[in-house]
């Protein structure tokens, strides 16, 4: 790769010295396909939303000796769940569905805390949050929104961008400090926003391929974007106009990625 900041010999040596734990929990068998799944930020808990609108969560045995135990199984949305994420504390779960509802649920009891019906004009596709009360979403019409659930009317309070992107917003990711938001679209562009000022910052040139998912690594100095062509684009954080590196693909579609910590 051309970007020397992306990989160093010292980091490679350090990584090789860390023993790998290959112990895996027992598989969770599902009857209905899942659209999104997330790990709890503090506990050995994984949650998933399926195509019938059901949220399910399982507690995982840390020793991986027992099958995961069902913690939550509730019909939460009228139609398929498109995305879900935990609040940083892990006490609340945010979910969106093709029923155009934004739902905030209590993780311990699975009870709804707040349900915003018709929160979207078009079906939402992705969701992200690094704040207890601020939620970012992207929808099928290319609209990026911020919701502040402390507000009296959270649906309209923080609309950021009403269609700058020309296609479905495939993924959004909020920075750890809640200041920046990155959105990627099927039109092949990466867009950046300042959440605290509610303003658009910049948009990349189209990369000529559908963009699929986002992950930030190396202390939020690098952003990885997967593509339908199989490539992984590497962007310098706050330098989203053009990738600093491109990792060649293996010729297959990369729907999503995840950072291992």
C-alpha cells in the first residue's frame, strides 16, 4: 500500500505477539433471516433484528461451553427490521424498520421506551449512534437524519440532508465523540457531516461502484469502506474526498465489515 501510515513493521510485530483466542460460542440457529446484528458494548450479549420485525437477544457463555441463552424475543416492528444499535451505556436499543418506525427499547426488559411512528418519509436502511440521545439514520431516498430523542419533536429537529445523495444510504457511522458523521451511498460517494453544527462538510467523487459498509480503525484515523466490487477503500479520517489506499478485492461482494477489538 502507498500510505505508510496504514501499516508499520512495529505494529505487525506487535500484532503477531498477541495470542489468538479461537474459542467460539456455539452457533445460534434462526428460522427467519436476520438483516442486522450487534454486540452489547459491555456484556456478553448479542442482539439481532429479523425480516419479520422481531428483535432477539442472546446471552453468551464467556467460557463458550453452553449454548447462548435467549434474553429477548419480541415482535418490535410491523415489518422487517433494517438496522439496530445500542446506546453507549448499553441500556437502550435503537431500531429502525421498513414500517418507518424508530423504536427505542429497554435492553433489560425489552419494553419500548419511545416509539416514533412514521419517523421517515421513505424506508430507513441504516442506523448509528455513539450518544445516549442522538441517533443518525440513512434511508432509501438518500436522506440522512439526526434524531435527538430528548426533544419534544425529535423527528424534525435535526434533519441534516434532504437528498444530497442520489441513491440509498447504505451505512452511516458517527464518530466516538459524536461530532462527525460519515454516510456512504449506492451512488458511490462518501459524505461527511458535522453533527454538532448540523451541517454538510464534503462529498467524495463517485468511485464507480456501490459502497456497502463503514468501519473506523487505528484510533479513528482511518476509515474503511467496503464495496460491491470486493475492494476495501481506505480513507484518512477527515480526508474523505478520495481514498488514500485501495485494498484489492477477491472478486466478491463485501456487504459489511466489523472492527475486532
